[in-house]
C-alpha cells in the first residue's frame, strides 16, 4: 500500500520500464498527479499494488526489486529480511 501524499519520480532516464503501462494508467485515473515540483508526481489517494516490486518500480520510474528496496525505518531491515526465514 502506498499512501496518499507519497511521491514518485516523474521521469527517470531508464529506457526499458516494465511498469510503464501501469504507471500511465495511474496518471490517467488521477491516482498519480503532477506536483509543484517538476521532478515529482504525487499519489492523490492510497493505492494498493499487486506486488512490492511493482510499487517500487512505479515510484522510481524504473525496474526495481521491492523486497530489496522497501526498508522499515525503525529496524533498517528490508522487506526481503522480513520475508526470509530466520537463520
């Protein structure tokens, strides 16, 4: 879940973006909208994604691994750390 008010990169330099079609759909439906900052888009409402990687890719405007990129601030652990069995 990405919360309303969260921001996303408006346009990265990546040439192949696997989530571009979904990102364009979010813009068309007003879920992602322009901000006063020419480099960012903003989520206008909460949005649930089908995967952590899709959310990360849309936010970065690039291909991304959600389990590696989503970090819990308090612990510093990634989603991958939480999903991996304890050693």
